[in-house]
């Protein structure tokens, strides 16, 4: 079973994925952590690194190709990332897969990002940074892959993470996994 967890920054994809890993024992791969790690290594903010990635597709391709290859060759896995659902479209038909999208209002996501990063910046600054980052990603995904990140049609399950706590979301996903595995 492969579970993909996708969503914009601040929707809780990493938190929910880690809960799923703990409860299911599945391996976990996070493209966001890889992306943040590269930005940190290069001493760039996420917005700055996003702009760099717009001008040089190698960064996105490295992350995305790795996820694609892993999803084609490994069973029992949680893939977390903005494009994880899309990158798993090439999974062999014999492989069971559940594609999950987490969503939440922009203001909720910005507050979560500020808490996660322990930001002392103003809400307006973080809101602007988040909008800039998301627009950068939207442009890159369309340009590099022809993917409309706002299209939810590929997902089996869409959950508004502002309405449920992470534990409840993990429970819902695990119930869906049980149903897929029947």
C-alpha cells in the first residue's frame, strides 16, 4: 500500500504523515523536508530558493524523480509532498494506492507556518511570503509538468485540516486504507 499525502504549506501534511508512520509502521519520504534542507544548505529562505528553482528546474526534478522512482519500486510507503499524488500516477496498476489531499484556509495555514517556524515576523509578512512561495510553486509545476496544483480530481480523499485535529485526520486516512485493502 502506498499512501500519498499532499497539500499546501501549513495544511499539516508532515504532522499527519508522521502520525501515519507511527501507527502503520510504513516507511516515510517527505519532499518538503528535502526541499527545506537544500534551501538551508544554500543559506536561502524558502521564497528565495523557490525563485531559484523557478530558473533552474534541476531542484524540483531531483526531488520529484526520486519520489517517482520510490513509488514505482517500493510497497508499504507514505509519500508526502505537494506533488506526491501526481508523482504516484505512474505506479503499476497492481499496486494499491490512496491519494490524500489536505487543505485549509490560507490564514489558518499562515498561523501554523508561523508557529512551526517560530517566526517573530508579522502576520502580513508571513502571509505575503506564503503567497509568493505558493505562486512560485504553482508557476513551476505548470511550467515543468503541466500540473494544475489546484486540480483535486486525482485525489481519493480530500480533508479540510482546519476542521479536524491531526489524530482524527490520521484515523480517517487509516479507515480509508482499510477500505482500499478489502
